[in-house]
């Protein structure tokens, strides 16, 4: 049941004020997905907390998540591009849709993220002697970004988007190594095989993937991202942003966990890089 059908089905069970919100949305669903919570509240003649209560009644995590699910129910989108965009959209409309979808998707991931699993992942990374980041396709770009983040830390870091090199690295891994495998679907056979190879050698496998996927099940620890994006049909957009943001979370946790002495080392790295850049333009003074 899509969101429009869910609203219609539950219409009679809603409170008087919540029903006003539902009727305003059903009257102009395309406009609702681009409205702010304040604007929708004014159009329905209710308070903003009422709109939030309505969104939770519909089984969503809040207004941004509700708008994302409503947008997905309005159209299947343009295949091979994105579910939220129609082929006749103007540049203004599809630009707004992409930003709205990105913000709503990140908010959904933030709300559903298992912070205890993140904390455990940071423990594993800080205790490792070597870290490897592997992904294929769009996830390879995320793995490369992770390598750039962790390369400035005083721990050996490996990255490769070549499956042969990935296999050799996993075969040669050890108990003190952490292998980070990144895949939105978690159904890429090669990455699931890598997880098995690494674990056979005693290495810790950290997966950034979808809940319940073969990769999540084959990992030592899985950080699962709740991103309703079918990358079999559409370009990976929100899922990639969610993965990149989670890498930032892990890198920040790594930095804080290692303490002040470690951050002094980062300061020296930054100082060494400073000579490679031009100075900032001085600000004009009156």
C-alpha cells in the first residue's frame, strides 16, 4: 500500500485536526511534497505539531520521511535516473526534488541509525593494525573517499576497486585487520565472497549495507542504512550520500577515540599540507 492509499484508508480513524491535514494532502499531493511543515499547517489550518502527529500516525519518522514516501507513491519516476523525477520536470522542479529527496533520505537514516553498532565499529577500527575499504561500482567511490579520510590517520589503509586485488587482500588479511565492505544492496556476490575470505583468515568484516542482506549476514558487524532506493532501476543517489555521511561519522569517532595526542598528529599532517596550497585572498578593508 502506497502512502496515498494509506491516507485514504485511515481517513475515518483520524482526529478532526489530523483529517484536515490528510484532506489538504490528498487535494494536492504534488504540492505537499514540496511544502514546508509550516506551509502545510497553514493550508490545513492546524498547528505544526498536528502535522507531525499525522506523519507519525502514517507510520513515518516525521515530516521529511513522510514527504519522501509520498513522493515515491506519486510516480515511478524515470527509469535509470531517479524515482523522484518525472521526464517532463523542469530544471527548477527536478533540482528541488533531488535536494528534497536527499535531505529526507539522510534524515531517515539519521533517525534509524544504530548508534551502539556505530560505537562498536569505532572500537574495531581504533583497535585495528590495518584497515581496508572495498566497494564496487558507485560504492567504490565511497570506499575511495573513506581511504582519503583514514589515510591521514597513523594506521595503514588499503583501498582498491579491483576485485582481484580485493580478493588477494582478504586472503592475506589477519586477525588484527578490519575489512570494510560497502554495498547498498548487499547482494553483490563478489563482496559477499570477500566477507567469507576475510573471516576465514580471522579478520574483522565491517559491512555498510542494507539490513537483512547477504552481506550484512556474512559480516562480523553490519552498519545498516535504511534508504528506500532501488538501485537496480535508478541511479544511486541518496544511498551514496548516506554511505558518505556514515564514513564521516566513523572518521570523527576514530579521531575522538584516539585522544588529544592523536589529534596533535593530525595537526602536523595539516601543517605539512599547507605548503601545497595558495594562501587565502586577504579580505578587503574599508
